[in-house]
């Protein structure tokens, strides 16, 4: 059952305020504020080097940060990555980072390694094979021997096996054929209808904003635009700076 109400009426799941982070004393994020509401697809877009992946690393507590991160009524800032994961914050990293010498089935089970509800895990496995029929065909195949598109499907399915409150996906379309990207975008729409919340980080700005309820545009470590996905696509500044359109 999908969540009732418009995007603005839904409960705020993630609230970030005044976030700063960097590497070796060099700031990479400056005063970043954003929010994600339940059962939304929110796009975080911008050019390469804008700070998108750094923001995900800060949210996942991989790097130190200043400011506040409230997620699912938890304060994430003092947490370790494992503690943040335990709150329901799950990231699908750029480059998939699968266990290449393990089967598709074993990779998916790694996503559920903290779970003890065996019957529900088995049910979720079948749901993954329904969402991604190709994975069902490849379930005993080594993950490293699959195509890039199949590996990305496996990475997303592995994240979903953790039953996330928020699934953060970093550069999902990178290096993939358009037909595969379209399949993955259809999956995002399907899981949103099942109340899964998604924060999608993409360099392909038009692609991400076309499926997003709302979006944020990053540039040099700061949020420079925000709004509904379709409004940002039509924003003259976004069209000229990022889409090459006037």
C-alpha cells in the first residue's frame, strides 16, 4: 500500500541541516541542508566533483562531519557506519562493490546478514527475483561474471534485502546501456509504490529529475537549487548550466 498524501504532507524521514565535511582539512561540503520524506524518490544531482558522493559518505558516517543529521528519529552524527546502517540507512555504492567470487544468491543474502526473520528473508528473495527476473536466472552464477547492468541490478537488490528505511543509490546509471537504465528506473518507481524511500545520486541530471518527486542540485559542495523534479528540469538556470539547453 502506498503512502497517502502529497510529497509535502508526508513524514520527514531524513533532515540534514548545516552539514559540513571534507578531506585532509579541505572542505568538500558547505552548509548543506536538505530533507527526504517517506516514500519519495529524491534526486541529488550535479556535475562530477560537486560533492554528491561526499554527502552520502557523511550520511553513512564513513567520514566526519559538522552540522546535524536526523534520520528516522535518530541523531546520526555520533554514530559509526554500522550503527547508522542499523537505523535503516542503506547505501548502494558507486561501482556496485559486489563480492565477485560469490554467487548472486550469496550476494543478496549478504544484504540480509543482520536479519533473523528467516521466513521474511526467503520471501524477500523471491520478491527480488520478481523485480529483477534476470537475477532469478543468474542466481547460481558468480556475480563477477555478469554484465555491468546485471551487477547493478544485484547491487540494488542486495540493498533492498536489508529492508531499508532509506535506500541511497550512488550513480546507478554510470556506464550502463540505456535499456538497462530504463529497467532500473522502472524498479525505483515500483519500490516507491511499496513505500521504499530513495535518495538517488546521479550525474545524469535529466534522467534523475525525470523520475524524482523532488530534487536538489549541488555545485562545489553546496545546494544551489531545489524543488520538484519536473520544475528543476524546466528551470532556465538548470537547463543552461547542466542540461546544455536554453
